[in-house]
């Protein structure tokens, strides 16, 4: 089974944690495992884990970042989301 | 799956649950490979029952362990093999299982193809019968190839061909790659450890320092070749290989053996690395609170490697390889790329090779009929 691969992460679109991904909390953040690609990805902070878990509640990824992340950190978190979208941990919703 | 050094140090302190859990389902095996790291052959009468195995799978699911590596022995020799695999995958636990292929006939291939979340590794130890059978027994290579044919014909998709790197097989890297390509399979290479019956064979079979160097560059050119983080001791040669590049024993890795004993990693089936038993304690308690695993998660002493500029790259290498060649944990890896391990081995006043404390080898070697 292949999912649509997304090279271009558009923060003005709606995103969510892929239903094909399991997240396991760890002290440093979380481990994410994609059951189709069999790839393991590390989420390296607790706030990033919360953002990823709640992403699907918002109309766009930008809205989620604005609501959940201090403004000085916005770019860093958008970059983190882009990277997670590239590894298919996130998918469009 | 590259990780930075801050994350690596977090891993060295241990995780809530293993990333890589190996579960040897049975000590029974119809082959008698000379380098078998679990000294398998005969079934142990104390092996987990079907109900106990399912209870363990429930616990694995509750701990959110994403996938398990099933081995043996030959796991397909358990009568409840399919029942257990299907029980695990139905709970969304991915299963990767290693097999010698002898039981993987057309019907089994068809059934395996119907299971989601399943990866199969078929082991060979040479690219031809001559090389492989010397280690795995007469007829074993042809049987493994038949299993590969069966998986291909059943439309399983990209299975894995798993090869332990020996002095001979490491000379056949390009041919292994061609073989894997011919099946649309993935190649998986792992390190020969001096564990189990391998303790007797390691000195004769392990690749030379020059061969290890060539292997490192070959792997650097082929990130698609899987290694299970097996060759991190070679990362001292330059850029790290793909993977966590650390000794995961008791930190991100562990082994559950067929009787439920939990060891720090698949390569140290020895009382010194026995953390507990799933029957007696439950797996989660062993993983999270056993004395052994707690001590393995404490900051390590770099020992003899402290003054080496490459310690951060190789972390002193593989604990099991040191232990079974009689080196101290603070010694360099016996296959240290700079030769420090060879020096340490040569300076041993007496050879302190240890033997595994579980031995299920058959008493006589049997030929495999083809």
C-alpha cells in the first residue's frame, strides 16, 4: 500500500498525524513508527509531540502552530512539521 | 534514521520500552549452523506455551512496542507459529521474522503473503551452495532459494535476504546485491558475533580488518542495504553508518528467549546478561526495573578507548563481541578498525573465551535432505 507522498508541505493546509503511525511517549519526546514505510522517527521535544497530536483539530497547520507554540519558535516548529510531513508521519486531512 | 549525539545519550539512558525487541520463539531447529548465536537445535521443554506467548504479546502491545523480531531456532517449527504471528499483527504489532526457509513451502508462502505488517528474512551465508552450506549444512542453500522462489511466486513483495558477514561471504557482496535484485528483495547484512556456537568459529570466520574496511565503504555507498545497526564499530572509519550507532543492549534492545528469559541483547545469551523472566516478573517490570538493565543504562566507562579520538564514533564497539572473546567491557572491540582489539586479544595471558550458558545444540550433526 502506498500513501500519497508529500514533498511540499503547505502550512496553510490542514494536516494531521497519519493514521498509519503509532506514537510512543518517551522522556525526550516521542518515537513515531510508520507501519507502512517501517520507518522510525524521533520527535525530539514534548511540545512538538503535543503539537503533532493536536494538529488535526485545526483548520491549518499554521493555525495550530500559532495557537500552541510561542511566536519566537514558530519557524522552528514549522520546519519540524515539514520534516515530519516528508517522512509521512503527517498527512493532509 | 540518523540521530544526533544528544538524542543518542538519551537512548543510552534507556527508553520506556525497547525499540528493537527480539523474541526467539523456540530453540528447536532443523539446521545446525556452525555460528548459531543461540546454540539452537533441540526444543526446550520449558518453552512458553501458546497461552503464555499470547499473554506476552498482549504485554508487548500495551507497552506500544511497534514491532518484534521473531527468530529461534527456526520459528516455523513451532506448531502455533502462524497463530502467534497472526495474533501479534492483529494487534497492530509489526512482525519481522527470520527463517532458514526449510518450512516455507508454497502454501506457507501464500499464507504469509496474506498477513499485513509482516517482514520476512531468509538467511543464507554464501551466494552459492558451496559457501553457504559449509556453515548452514548440506542442502540448506537450495532450500533457502526454494523459499525465496515461493515468496516471489506468491507475490509476497520485497522480502529480505539476510547474510552474516564472514571472511568468505564478505567477498561476495556484489553477488549478494545481484541476487537480491533478481528477486526484488532487500539485502540485509549483519555482523558475525562470537556468541553461541559462534564462540568456537569466530576466530576462523570473522572478516579481516581490511575486509571490514572495504565493507564499510561498500555500505556507505549503499544506504538501502539494511544492517540492523550491526556495524557501528566500523563508524570509526569516518562518517557514521546509518543507524543509532550505539550499543543498545538493555537500553533500546533486548532479547526474550524461548523459555521467557530476558537477556540484554540477542548476542549475549549468558547468565551474566540475564535480567529476569517474563513468566516470573512480566516483561515490563524486567525492562523497566531489573538491576542489570538499570546498570547498563548508567554512563559507561570508556576504559581503554578513552584516549582514542574515535570513541565518539564507535562507542567502544559491541559488548557481546568483547565478552565472548574474553575481553573486558572497557577493552576495545575485538574488531576495532585501528587494530586495538587485536592487540588486546594478543595480550591476554590466557584465553578467557566464555561459553553461552544455554546450549540446545543437537548431539549429532544431521544432514538436511533436499
